[in-house]
C-alpha cells in the first residue's frame, strides 16, 4: 500500500479508538483506580470485550488466504519486539506498568484520550511518559544486560497453539468462550449503567450520549486490529509512540550515539504510524466529549502523581516490550503466552498499588481543577 494509505489508516483508527475510550468512560482515572479494588468493572468489561473481538479478527485474518501474509508480517513484527527478553522482563515490566497505571489513572493508550477529553493534569502524565522513554533509551544497554535471556528465545514456542499442539481456531474458541462467560457474569451482577458516575440524559442521540456500554465499546475497539494489520502490517499498541516523540531532539550523530535505542525509533512509517494513531485518539476523545458536553468534567490526579505514574507506565512498558494495548489486546489475541502472563502481572501491580493507596486513603484523591 502507498504511504498515504499507511498514514490514513492510523488516523481513522485512532479517532475511533479515542472516541470509544471517551464513550466507554475507561479513560477516567476514577474508573481505572476503582477497577483495581473491584468497586467498578467498566475497565475490565471494555478490556475483555476488546480481547474477545480481537481474537476472532486476528484468527480470521490468519485463516483467509488473501490476508494471511499481512497477519503473519504483523505477528512477526510483534514477536521481534521482544528481542531476547523473556519471562523475567515481561513480569517486571508489566508489574511496573500496572503500578503506574493505578497512580496516574491511565495506561499509555488512554493518556492522549485524557488530554483530548480535558482531564486535569493528563499532560503531566504524558510528560512523565516521555521521561520514562528517555530514561529507558539512555540506559537501554544496562537494562538489557539485566533482563535479557542468556540463551536465544525460541519464537516458534511463543504461541499457545504450538505449545498445546491444537489448532489456533480451537484455542481461539476456548479463550473466547471463557471471556464471553466472564463478561456475561460481570454484566449480570454489575450492570454497566449502575457504575456510571454521571448517567446519560434521556432522549439524546447515540453520538451525544455521555456513555456507551463498555462491552460494546470493547468489541468495536477489538475490530480495529483488522484495518491496522491490513493498512500498516501492525497490531494495536501505544507505548512505542512515546519513544518516537522522545527521539525527535536527537538531531546529531553524536547525540544519537548516546541514545541508540531511541535513534532506531526516530524515523520511518514503522515508527510514526503509532504517533499518528495516538494523537488521532486525542482528537477522537475531544470530539466525543464535545458532542456529549462532558469536556473537562472528569477529575484527574495531582501533577506529581501524574508525572510518577506516567514515567512508570512507559518505562515498564519498554522493559516488558509492550503495554496494555500491545500485550493485553494484541499479544493475547495473537495467542502469545508471554503476553497473557504480562497481563496478569500488570493487573497484579495495579491491584497491589491500588490497595496501598486505599489503605492510605489516597485512592479517591482526585482533582477537578486544572
């Protein structure tokens, strides 16, 4: 495909992604924090819904002969991002990511949506993320020496279908059945409309509604895997965009020599598509909040907590070679065992941090003022 199409696809997908995040209310720090103490389940419903639809979308692309090569290229690109990292790196990195997610009330993909929707201090979360990317880029050789495996990673075993010796469709159906059952039970006992901080107004149009069902939003987000794979041969992800932005000032060979990792992220459509995608998500979130009249109505975390949390979500994501979207939505849908382990560690870090904040009476310490 031409370069123009490869940029247009991330723009459209990013707008839809940001619009859905805002409509699903999953961008709200309150939603994320209280998910981790099991008082709200909006985030989990959206997340599981996106994995559910992503599983079938990626399987379909793998099954159809005219899209298989695109999917295989995207799959190989995803696996190559691990380098020689294994279990230790993924668990440590995603645990840090989860801790930061609870602190700032955001994950790498939702930060730009928060900015677009006018969430207070979200810009500090983004700046913290850029600092995390710079720190990782400067010390990447040291970090890799700590986390890299001593023996090469066998990528042929990085798939549930291969490990279990059963067809990918059967694995997909089993995982989807488990997710569907869990979603049904969550919605049965915790109806989505009962978890909203502000309910929808009566007699309003679909686009002007403040909130949509999180499962529906998740299902839509999961289908974005199809145009991204076909358009740019990539699956969903967000954290690498911070590295690309952080690499912009590296304009001389001497400076680039100190940031070899970031220098590789500086140029090319393979890097910049994700920047286009996440900034388009900011526009989508703004559009959604403008239509519903909810712009700037969400409370945010304090500046210092936003900076610290932003640093952790990106530094952790780089250590783990993937973020909430990368490991959670793409890796699991690609049937990668390490990604499923990473998701468990991410929620583990988030839950532990949330309970610490709750014990210190800081969980609800959110501000409505810029």
